[in-house]
């Protein structure tokens, strides 16, 4: 019975860590997209004192770029501006995710993971620095997952970085795009568009791609590259 509980606990640990990584990816994408929406530079000159709408727009943009700085999130006029709403959504999602990560580290005795993340704490950054900090968090979490469940890490990478992973798998196996296409029983053009990120494989093609990638990363040593 104790062994079964240990196995169950290990499986739950892997599944929660996988969900954390995927949710961090989603949060990073959300914040990066939000930065793109509010990329216009803020004028050096302050708006007129009574121009509430100009102040709302200014504070909204600054709130997006500096979401952890409370003054830019103070509401003026009729409710929060669009930028302030986006900044609040990011903070809510980040706070919930951070609490889940802390719970994970406590439950599964992975306190060393939190220590590794402290030098890249997101709440000390702003703008693109937040995107980079989230990316570093993801890298730390992926390394933790690779140590306990390398097969699950491949699942995560298939979900989040398929074009680059397919290219890596093909090069790891020493295959040309045509050789890869032949093994997966798809067209050369399909492989080219998948690796370029223009389209994603679906249905049987998706299954063929996943098998191809897993063979590269989970079947031992890479295959010998072909002669030029």
C-alpha cells in the first residue's frame, strides 16, 4: 500500500509540474501579447491636470509595462482603463500561478526549485524583462521535470514548441526533411510548413509527428548522420 501511494504521489507530482509549465507558457504569451497591444511610447510631457482621459491612457500603458508598481493601477474617472484591466489580469494570473508553484514545492519537498527561481523573480522586472523572467522560470521548471519524467517533458515541448522540436528531432536523427517525411508518410511540403510554424499537424499526421519526435529523444542515442 505504501508503494502504491508513493507511485501515485510521484505521478501527481509530474502531472502538476506539467500543468504549471503549460500555464507559465500561457501567461508569458498573454503578457507578451499585451505588451504588443500597448507598445506606443509614453510621452515625456505629463497631460494637462484636468485631462482625465489622457491620464487614464498614460497610466494604462504604464500599468502594462510596470504592473507591479501600484500607482499606475490607481483608477481615474469611470473605472480602470483597458491597460489597467490587462495589468490586473496579469497580476491575478501570476499571483495564482506563483501560489500553486509554492504549494507544489511545499507538498513535494522541492524547495530547492524556489531558491533557483529567486534570482529571476518576475516582480522585480518590467516590460520585456518580465517576459524574459517568465521564460527563465519555464526553463527552471522544465529542467526539474526532465530529472523526474523526461518523457513528460517531451510531451510539454510537443505542446509548446513543436516546430523547433521537430527540427531538433530530425537533426538529432541525422535525417533530411525528405527522410523525415518518408518515415512519417507525409509530403515534403508538410514537413517544411510544420518546421516553419506555418501550420500544425492534425489527426494521424499529428500522431506520426509525435512518434517521430519521441523516437529521437526517448530511444537512446541519436542515429548516425547520413553522409553529405
